[in-house]
């Protein structure tokens, strides 16, 4: 009999007032008992609407059925068959707008906690290491993947399983892309990312770090080196600024810089050399997941007050509901319907931030995005006292590769032109993830990596 | 890991390091930079390329000890390794078509001025080098400069090497004497590049400066290295590191370079004590 409790099992987590002072993971994961109870809520629907909500089409009822049978390792086999990074997705996927939004149990009550069960299954596997994955027999064809983020790792994993010899080139010194430089430790422990990457290496994927394609080597040279196809999973790493006066003051940085210092360079730890500014009052400009991550990191570094400054209202924030709630619980102040117009600095040579001048906004008619357009309220300017400003306004693709590769077209916003299979305007070059869509989610990038892996396989077969 | 094949202390605070990094060596050009991470817990340190050897697959950097990370680098020896070596990054110096160029180096900036002078010399330009140091005991690359310069002007603050005075004094004198430079390339402390640029502006001589701001990734991802150039925000790592000296906001660049001064000082003192403890 299925468990007909209308509510999902809550996942144990650190108390807000404790966790906002440490970088340990916020959510602690299901116990075996909670996982069994939650798995029993799945009705095992024949048409499995949940699968249609998943960009990588995980066999959701299949892996949950294994959990119900008390076989978590079996569940992992099902799960990992279609998802190269299940421990990551279980943590950072917006399940509420994907698989769980399609769950039949969600019609009368809460959907099955698919994300939480995915996380439980993947964590079970990581803490009960069995035989490492076996390296498939090589088919002798070489593929280069640029960027070791979600798109690149997924594409590489799928190609390796088909027998391709895959080399990933990563610009930074650690593989993982946004999973290691962007998403904080307390949402996604870096040990989890490292373990998932070890799984890929066991499949025979080679990862070359410190390789900036477009500078160290060009895409054209990769073809000369014998790679038959190239996948660009280079993400959207170029930060945007507002273009308001005072943005060059000391104490204004992009969320990318702040998060890279904290997450990749581990500046929150005493034993690392990368400096970080321990601010007293922090203003984070933006309303997306990245803004929430930056605000929560700033709080953990000891700031007295951290606020999110967002020009629309909370309902329009692009961040996940869960992230907004977590941030509020941790004491982040939401200053909505206000927009910075100038950042004010101290006098003298130091030029440090002392305040941000903001104007209050109201919502007018809906704009092209369908959201109501924020309109300035005349005469409503005020100064928000702060000594650190983090700009979390979104990112664009880095032009380093598009500008150094012949016949590779981009369009508005600097994104690469690619068809639904990831095929770019340059023969043999495929692309997916944020590099094509602009800043989006981990799972959409993974879906694109998967699609391109299939397209690359077809392309190479057609040539041989 | 990347093996150090040669390590030389050029003066008490400036060292040369040649590192095995075949990928970086394959495409390295004068004016570009690399990023070195000394060990797993280290910073990403941007250092401009001083020399490279494509056959041996090595890249040479020359650095001054200014903080924790450069102090860590200085303590490494030939045979040791660095954790990461990334490059080449940034755009190379534009040398084509130049006929008569003044290359101006200040202090450790001379380490970067040298490959530029060499590249210009190899491209057939007439090269006037004006090198400035505080005093005789800090001089680096004298022989090397001599070999690639048609005219080599030595300047020092205290008169212990060459002529006493600033590099701008020497440059003004050359221009006043009728030297027709089609370009001046200045590499050194921000304040020196600022005053060289102010001087050449008076005479309308195109001037290129090499900026070395605080940066993390070096690929255009963090924006920490942004500068205002001609009223526009530019990233030194991908748009530079070389910029038109007449357009750079040097005062802003100076203020920005002090962002972490306080933390850096504390960290440096702690690291100094640590090294004292081991030795």
C-alpha cells in the first residue's frame, strides 16, 4: 500500500541561526527510514508524468521502486543510467518546477520528494563505494570537451559510455565549473562534486585543468591534434555590471568574483591565501539564485547586515522559492522595489564604498518578459549605508572562444548559435548549456550536454 | 604539477623562475601573462611572461616579493613544482609595423619591458630602452637589455646606476633632442606609467602601458581586474593587459590596487614568521 500522507517528509537541516555562521551543508539529507517512508508515497504511475518534467529523463518511478524494495544501490544503477551527476541534481535542481510539478500526488497535497530521494540514493552510493565504474571498450575516436561544468561533464560522461576517448579542457585549476566556483559549499559540498568527477574519470574521461581554450590552444588546433568533434560547454561566465557611477570603488565586485573567492579559492577558511573583505553591511543587487548565494555567503563571513536589493517585488524574483526562504530564515533583509542609482565612496585615495543611493520603485504594466515593469517613484531616493556591494545581475557567455574560432557564429547577448541538437555553425563543433541559452540551470545544461553527446555520436558515425 | 627547471634570485626581492609548461610555452608571446598557484591553498598570481622556450616547453617569469604568495614562490627551488600554471593569457604586444620605439621599464616592470624590447628588436624596430631602478643593487637584466637596444638609457633614483633622475626626465630629453618615436611602451609602477603618459600626451606620441591589477581567474570571469579606459570599463585579463596610456584612469587603478592591502599585510607578516620558523 502506498503511503497516502499528503505531505512530503521534511529533510532534517541545520537551524537557521546555527547555519548562518558556518559553511557546512544546510540540508542534512534523509535517514534510511525517512527515505523508505517517502519512497512509499510514489504511486508508480504507468505513464510517469514526472519523467516528462526532467530534462535528462531520469526513470523516476524506476529508481524509487528500487528504494521501496530496500535496494538503494539498485536505485543508483537506475538513476545513474540517465543522470551523470545525481548527487548534484538532488541538491540544486529546481524540482518544484520540473519533475515534482508533474507528480500526480501534487494534485491533492504535496508531490513526492523526488529531489530528496535522488539525493539520498546518490549519497548512499557515494558513502558505500563498490566497484568503480568500468571503463568501456574504446571505439578509437577522440572528442574534446571544453569546460568541466554541468554541460561538459554530462556530455563527456555519455560519450565515454559509448566508447569515445574524451578529453575535457578546463580553464580553472579544479574541474566542476559553476558547481565549484559558483554554488556555495553549504548548498553543494565540493567533496560531492569531486566524487562525481572521479566517477567520470573511472569511465576513462581525461581532464586537463589550467587549459584556457581560445588562449592556451584554439579550437582549430584541437582538430589538428586529432579530435574529431568538439563540444563547447563553456558556460556564461562574463559578469554584468549596472554602469552606474561608483561601480569602480573599492568594495564593489561581481557575484562571480565574490563567490569565486569564497567557494573556489576557499577564502572563508583561515588556511588559504586568497583574501576576502570582511564587510560590516553588505548590499547584494539582484534577485536570482546567485544573489541569494552571495548574500548567504556574506552573512556567514560575519557581516552584521546583509540585504538583497531588487527592483521588482519578491514575487518576481527569479530565485527558487526555497532559496529565498532559506535566505530570509538566515536573516537576509529583502529590500524589494528599490534600485541602485549610484554608489558613494569615501573621500581620499582609498575610495571605498560608504553607501549606495537607491530609488524606490513601483510595478507598472507587464513588459516583454510578462513580469510587471518596475517604474521609479520620483523623489524617492535615499542612501543605504553599506561598505560592500555585490552585483548579481546575471552573466553572459565569455567571448574568448567565439572570437578565436573561425566560422563560429554568435547572436544577441553573445550566445552561440546552435540548433536543437547542439550543432553550431562550424562543422564538428557542438555546444550546449549556458554558452547557448545564456545563464540558466545546472540541469538544463546537463540536458543539453546529453543531447549533444548523441548528436556527436551520430556525426562521427556519419563520417566513418 | 609544473616543474621548476631554473630559479635565480636577481636581487634581494626579485627572482626569476623558469617552469615546465608546454601548453603555455607553445603559444606564449611578449606582453601576455600567466597565472601561477604556488600550492593547493595558494592564490592565483598573475605574472607577465618574461621569456619562453618553445623547444624546451618552458616559460620564464620574473617576480618581486610583495606578499604572501610571491614570498611562497621565492622559497621554491629548481626541482620543486608549482600547483598550477595557466596561460598564456591576455593579448600579446602589438609589434608589427613599428619603426622607432621607446621601451620604458620601472623597477621589476623591466622584467616585462625586456621581452617587449626583444620582440621589437627581432621585428626590426629601432629600440630605445629607458630602464629605471631605485639604486644599483636592484638592477636586473642589464646585459639582456643591452643586447636588444639600439640606445640603452640607464636611470636610478639615487644616481648609483647610470644617470640620477626619473625615466620621464630621460624620455623628455630624448624627445626634446629630436628623437621621433612612433610609440612609447611603458611598464612599471602605476605612478610611473601615469607620468610617462602625461608627458607623451604633451607631444602627441602614442603610448601603451601594461596594467597588472588584482585578478582571480584571468579569463574574464570575475571582473576584479576592471579598469576605466576612455570612460569605458575594461577587463585587464581579456581586453589587456596593454592599454592606451592616454585613456587609462590611473588614479582609479591605484586606488583599486589597494583593495586588500590591510589583509595582505597581515597575511604577509604571518607567512614571514612561518618561513623564519622553518629556516
